C-alpha cells in the first residue's frame, strides 16, 4: 500500500507541475485526415507492478512516442467532411485489420481478403492495407481489429476516433455536434477496457515456443483481472499524459475543471463487458450515443438528453455526456465567504456567505487523507499534521470516478486500482492544461 500511495503522489504532483495555463483541456490524439499505423507487440504495465504482452497500433508519423505501440491505439481526430485515409502495416504473427463502426462507405484496398474487411497479412510490415471513408457525422467513435476480434481486441487492437463538427473552432465554437447544446469548456476521453491475463500469458508462451499465437487460447472462458481507463489502471490513470515510463500507455484519465464550466465526457465501451461508469459529484447529461445527438428533430439540439449519475457503458457503444459542478444546493458557501464578500465567478449565489453547517472535529480526532487540504472550502488550506495533504496542491475538491461494478476497481485482487480515477474541481484561476 505504501508503494501504491507513493506512486499516486508522484502522479498527481507531476501532473500539477505540468500545468501551463492552456485555455482548455483537449483530448490527446493525432490529427488527420491521413494516418499511418503499424500493428505491433510490446509490453504494458499495471498499477500493481505487472508487465503484460500486448498488441496495439503505433503511429508511424505523429504522437508523443512515434513508432511505439500504444494501448489503446492512437486517438484519431478528424473534421466532419474530411476524406479520411488510414494506411495499416502489420508486424504481428497473424493477419490484422481495422473496422470503423458508425462510418459508412468504408473502402479497403491492398493486403488480403478477410472475413469483415481486407487484412494486413503477417509479413513483417511488407504489405499495406488502406482504408478510406468520409467522416460524415461528428461524434465519438470506436475502431478495432476486425480479424479474430475475440483475441485481437483483448490483446489491445482498439482505439478511439473523434470527428469534430463542421465549423468547429477551439476558441470561439467549441461544440461536440455543432449545436450550442453540445458546447463545452474541457473535453476528456474515457475508453474502457478489461484484460484476461491468462490470454496474454498464453500468447506470450506460444510466441516463445514458436507456435501460432492463438494456440490453446481460451477466449470463451473469458475472466478479466484488470480494468482500464485509456489503457491505464489506477493509480496510473492519474499520472500525466506521455510520461516516459509508460510510453506504450501515453493517455491519462484525470479530468479537471473549474466550478461552472462544462466538461464533455467522451465515453467508449471498447471491451467485452458492460461497465457502469459512476461519476461522483453530480449527474451528467448524456447528449449523444454512438455518434448521434439525442435530439427529437434535426437542429433541435440534445432535447432528449438523459440525466444520470452512472453511465451504463455497453460494449461497442459510445456516449457523449456533459458534466457540470458549482456546489449548487449544498446549503453552504464552498468558498468560505463572509456575507459581504464579493461573489466568485459561477458561484451559486443563494449559498453565498452561508457557514458550514457542522463543527469540524478536533485535529486529533480526524483521519487525514492525501487529498484533504485541511479546509472544507475550495481553494483554502487549513492546519494539517506534518506530511499530510501532499496530493492537493491547489486546495481543490476531489471526486472519485469509477466503475460501479466493485470487482473492477482492483488490480488482480489488490484494492484500490482498476477502472478508477478522480475528477478535480480546481479553484478559479488555477491553470488547467
């Protein structure tokens, strides 16, 4: 547990120190409309110190670690109306491919015929398969291998595709679907997967013995021991993106926002199991599913949006949801104002100046967590014992976001871990990169 807390502390301190004051948080990825990918093998790590053989797509010309296998694959970002081209090579010991759920008119050329699409054969990257389509609809999408997906998606051949709406502007017109009802201040990706360690061990053993990778692999008796957000298990979900010690897992999953801002959650069920993704702090409005706005008529906006505190993430489905937090309705002033103090931006005015409705216990009667600043008020610090409070450098509020299937917040039976992260409500003025 001490090692876990140390790793958590390193992750959060590194992330906060990397804050450079950028105007808004954006999903990490590579921009198109042309992408050059190679299917490769490498190793990923888990929060309990495990190291596992995985397969993934590597970007040959962009990204934090060009040419390095990624789990999940590079997030591909294009604009509505783009003619998208993906060139795929393969260095794995069996044919692989890519399919694009939600995209119509996908063309494929090169390589060899496969069950669902043309495949890149196991020829150490000599052949190229080219996929083309027009990104007609904005939204959040999944892509994955269409060759033996029971094995190859499990091994890691999966990723996200984001189509930005026509007219998108990162400063003046930041929307998910072109309508004001889908506007946001920050966006974050939550690509959810799970892993059956026995499959990865068997594939690694087969390759060591010179056998076909699928020999003896049981994908029917699927029983995962690890659960991931963006290819990382907790506490590694909290580390900064593109840290060098996780080059094959460059995407983090630590959302940050200020009170009153709108956060776009791009959630993808990229594995085989259903995951109830529970976001503490407030309900979120699900405004789109599978890349289609929940609207009653074209141009109406998300008038059919659904408010809930848990998103039931179905395998193969995607969800766009908007999360907000102001402290509204708590019944006390989250900033600790006196009645005559000035209002903060986006403060819930009816609670302005209201005192905390309880008397805090004496310090010797409290058990201190690493995220406690010593004060119940946003942006303030209070008395703490030596060495406590080191994970909350700005006096923010931390809410846990995690799978509500309890066994999925462990790393091979070690708690805490798995499909778990935090959202940080930062005080106004704290830079969010």
